[in-house]
């Protein structure tokens, strides 16, 4: 995927800062927000332009071209679908130069009928995410002049699937009812590692999917906050923190949820990596204007005056900015989607004679995850797991 390193760094930087504002179970996509902010910055003026540029991590004059490159190259990745859409009232005249920077088929019309327009926008969200998200997160009003939206959907199947088991954990909130655990064994030890980060030690597990779409699970020391753990994960992707990989780990408890030990076997076996984690299905809705400083929208949300002279001669301000996101991690694979909108308004005893090394990694308490493109290390979605899926209940066969 040919996207500039500076753009990847900018998008991942927004991921890390957004994670710092997260406090509980959630999922979000900075990669879904960043292109929209970039196009807004391209048409912004004054204070709004400066704030958007700072939030983007790139000069406003470079942002739109970077966004076009990002969306175009993400669109070439198998298993990843992206789209950008624009809807305006017929009476809103756009600057030709700004509109030309959007995809040719992106521009639609707001008829002024809120019910019909909402149905059309919802249908776009369903189509662009393959049904993973069924509603466009925007509330249309009489003052809505323009809606700018992005959609992102990724699906991948694990190169090495998990087996479903019932989770056994000492973490009491998860132990109160049966949880759906996932387990697998591998001889590839470097999929796991430990890093010393500014906030504490973090264990990283790389779960590889097909089409170069992966998920990194991140378990921090007890007491570390979601922002610290996810921020550390972004730092690991950038090479800012050294990771000690599985083959180089000493024996003992070597990191959060991680243990290396010698075990006796009934026959010769190579060293193994035994992973236990949980299945999860996380959904979240985000009001981006609540974090207006993070997204560079402080000035732009002032609707008493216009902030985007490069978009239209009509004065525009940001009346709403929302994202709906989901992520599902299971035995066979992972899927995630995000739709983001900006609304502009006016058995037995065995013979154990052989010894081998076993690395055990247990993600059996709250942890973070980063879903990313393997080769560029661009983070597509990120989240924090606090409520795993329950274990399925099976009806017992009656005996007659």
C-alpha cells in the first residue's frame, strides 16, 4: 500500500491522542476521521484552518492531497473497503477547486426532506460497510447545508484460527458469568513480545490475518489506563519502544499475562506459544464535538460565522461531527467498520521424559487492540475490551 510515511504517522498520532481520551470499553477509527478533517482543512480559513492543521499533524495545504492518496491506496487493499461521500443542498454553491479534490462519484444531493434524506444516507452507510453499520450518524435539520462522510470496513480471516473454549480467569468482573474464550497453540514464538514503555510494561500479541490485515492485542500492567496501553501500541508500531520477542524472553513471569516455563512432554516437541484471549463484539458512538480540541474543531463549531471560505461562499460552520464504529473478534477472524460524518450548517498419567519451553500468553482481563495494515502499520481501528462475549449456552439432551 503506497501511502506516505508522514501520513501514516499523522493518522496513527491521532489514534494515540484519541486513545488518551478513552476511559472504558470502546472502539474508534482515526483513519475514518482523518480524511474528512483533511478536506475540511483544505477549505478552511483563519483560526479554524490553524486548529485543523494542528490536529491533522500536517500543514493544511498538504492535507487534501494526503487524504486522497490515503483513501486511494486503502482502496487497493483486499479485505478493506473505504468510501467518501458528500451531500449538499441544491442551493449551496461549492468552490470548484475544492469539489474537484473529492472523488468524482462522491457528490449527492440533500432534498430538504429529512426523512427521505436520512433513508438515502443510511442506505449509503449500509452499502459501503457491507451491512456492518446500518445508520448514518447524523441528524439532519433545516439548517444542514452539507454532509461530508467517510466509511471504512475491514474483514480478515486468521492465518491460524482459534478454538472456542470457556474462559477461566481470576479477574472477578469477567468471572461472574461464563465468557467465550479463544485458545490456540503455535511454534512461532516471535508473535508475542514485551516492551518497557513510559507507562509500564506492555505485552503485545500479533494476530495475523489474510490480505495483510492484522490485529495486535495489548495487555498492560494492572492499573495502566487505556490511553497508556493503546498509545504504547502506536509507539511500538513506530519503533519508539524496543520489544523483547518471545524467543529472547527469560524464564518466569516476564510481562503482563505472560509466562515462560519449562514443561515436561510425552514426546519431543519444539518450543510453543500458548495463547488465551476472549471473543468480543464492541460497538461505540462518538460525538466528536465533545472532543473538539482533539479534532481541531473548536473554532469551526462556532456557527455564528463562516469558517470555510475555500469550500463555499456561503458561510459554513460545523454543526455536528459523529462516528459510529464496531469491531468483532472471533475464532476465525476479525471485522470492523466505521462511518464518520460532519454536518455543516447555516487424561491418565503420562510418561513425561522430554522437556520443552512453553510461552503462555493470557489476555484474560481488560486489554487494548489495534487493527492495522501489516506493511504500512497504518492503524485502521483501535479499541479497549471490557466486556467479552458470553459463552454460548447449549441445551442438554434429555435421556429417555
